[in-house]
């Protein structure tokens, strides 16, 4: 419906196919005023709002959606790792290629400088196993090396790195961590909390590097039509300095995407006390930069065999993953954080970790009720039907990454078997239960490219073509809703963004193909974002 022409639009997008939201459907055109949607309708209706200085954007029939919301990634880490060795299977599919890249990097750096790499997946390497410390030593004998698995929960270090950190065979791993030994010798593998011991020897990035990481990663996201993100563990890399970096990036117009900050709350590493003293509680901020929730890690990753399960992993009857915190300590942390007014968004993948977290949330909500706090379970990969009932009753929401099925589904099968793995990340079940599940990439765990994520929601296929419970597939309209409206809901910002309706921010992604009619394969292989608007301003165009 066209409003009375009280003001002229700042800009008008017309002659397009603009999907405004799940319930709103598509229109030809929309008008923007002061960074927000003024009206939507036909091209003729919107052009009536043209004034002397109105900018016209002819979409030439192109398909557009609300700006995408990656509801769980690590913005700073994504930017920093763009400078690391890309160890993903697509780039380095064999152990020899991986070791060769590390050796080449060593040859280019002065002795003693750190070599950092991320993205390997042992289930996709030709060897089918993790690299070894001894193999890293052969190609980089004079440099400390950290090679991080795609999930981020497991890393391989070489001898120089262990020496710099003061870790040897006699060193006791911290609670919730693992430093692997075989036959009395370090293998190089370090998991979960124990990674912090070795990472402490790596120099922290300075303020300029943090801001550059925010800006570089944010610009990359705009090129995919992503205008909003959740940074899932602010403080994990450089402590409270990350808050300062975000604030300065915001001030200096170097924050490309709307950022909802989730504060690291792990014991010994938490930035929550400093933030709370500074008044940085959930909801503080503006449309571009908001304090979101608090994150606590409860377990690891399924593919890395560190997610905390109720039953053992295949071929390892003694391994049910890693429990990061005792029940009582977690419950005290959750209660204290809840009572301070924070939303919580805690990492729990295995069914046993999910059980532990639901119990902690239930106790906090019973002591201090808040029906709209929207505590989240990040990932929530292997939840059960009985847990879903409890989540519904308590107002607890899953926040998954459907692209995990695409990237890691076959790894899940290899470590858990078909039955347990195929039922993971049940998107359609969650949606039918009213959970409004968002999605994300967990970048740099997975690439933030949204098209594999959309493809998986439509097909439940892995990168190898394995179908993991086709009954959990959803329609493209449902998938887009997950990436837009539900992402906003997960951040308690559904009245600000997520749909192209009057009063909401004019964040818009324009694609090379009509996603509503394209096949899943066309979306995955042949689609790109051609233009992105944030707040009504064009912030990315593809030449």
C-alpha cells in the first residue's frame, strides 16, 4: 500500500522481483527513506514517491531478499585467518600438500616466527588421520606451528610450539582439555581447553590488526549478501581489547556489517565482569553494534570426537567426548549471568552437553523467570525429542549451522554411524515446533558463503552427495526465512531487521538468479550476490 506522499524517497529500487519475507511475498519495487523501508509495491506505485533528489535503481528483473543474517560466526577470527594458510580440503586435500604448504611458509619466514594454518579435516585427508607433530617438525623444524582443525576444537602443534609453551610429556592437561600422548610421547594433538595453554605463546593481535580483521571479514560478507552477523565469542582472541576494537571500528565507519556481540564467559577467560562493570549488557548499542548474549563452551565438535555424547563414538568405547565444566560450576555461571540480565548463547553439540545446558537454563529461569529472555543453544546438533519438549516449555531456542551437514555430515557418519548422524541438526522438526531456528556458518569453521548452507537446507545433502534424512529438508521460502527473519529473532531484533517492510532497515541482497525458482544445484554452483545495500546505501557491487 502506497502512503501519502508526505516525503520523497531517498532511493527507489524498481523493476525487480523483491522477496520481502515469508508472509509478505514478492513485490516489484520498494522505496527507502533515511535508511529504512518507506513502502513496497508495484514499480508505478513506488515511482510516485520520487523526488528531485531520489536515486533510482533499476533491478532489470533481478531477484532480491532482505540482507542475510549469519547468526553464528566469528568475525574477528574470520578476518585474522584470512592471513593464515588455508588448510581446507578444497585447497590442500592431501597430507603431502598440507605439509608442503607449511614447509613453503617456513622457507619464507625468519626462524622462530609462528606458522598458523586452519581448516584441515582428517576424515577428508587422503591419510584419513590427523597430521602428527613429527611430520610438522620435518617441514618446519625452526618455526612454531599451529595447525587447527576446521572445527577449531582440535589443533596439531610441532615441537617448537610445545617448547615455547613449556609443555612436555609431564605436563598435565587442564580440566576440559586433552594433550594426546601415545606410547609416552606427545603426538601433537591438543583439544579443547588445553589449546589455550599453547596458544598463550602466540602473540595477541594488536588493536589495528583487530580492526582490520573486522573490516576485511565484514567486506567479504557483504559480497555474499550478508549484512548482519553474530560474533560468537568476543574476547576469545584478545580479551576485552576486542570490545574496544569493535567500538573504534564503529566510530570510524570500518564496521561493514551489523554486529551482535556474544561475550566469552568461560571461567578464567571471561570478559563478562569487565563488560558488566562498563554497563555493556544485553541490548546495549545501536542498529549497527549491539551487545548480545554471553557464551560458555560445554563441549567440542562431533567430527573431532570431542562433542559430549551419552553414548561412545564408533570404534572407541571409552570416548564419549569432553565435558568442559562440572554441572555445579556451569549452573552457578548460568545463574549469575542470567541474574545480571544477560541472554545466554552457549555452545553445546552432543546430546549430553545439551542435557547439561537445558538443566542449567531451567534452574536459572525458575529462580528468575523471564519468558522472553530467549536463551540459545548454539549448534544443538544432536538434541533429542524429550529435550525439545523441555526447550519449548522453558523458552530455549536452538541456533544451528545447517552447513555443518554439507561440510561434516560424512564425518559424522564415520564417527557416530548412520542412525545417530542422520538425525542431527533437525531443521524442519525445530521449525515445526515453533523454535524459529536461525542458521549460520560458524566461520572460519565453515566458509561464510551462504549457498552451500541454502543447498543443505533444501536437500540435506553433504558435499559428497550423501542424503542425511531428507524428511528434514525445507522449502526455499523456509530456508530464506531461516537466513533472514529467524536470524533477527535469534538476536531479539525482529522488529528492526529481517524483512523488507515499512520501518525496518533497508538491508537488501540482490542475486544473479531467482532463488525461488532455481534448482538446489543452480543455487550451489551458479548463483552469486551482485549487489548489497545496508541501510539503503549500496555497500557492495560486483563488477
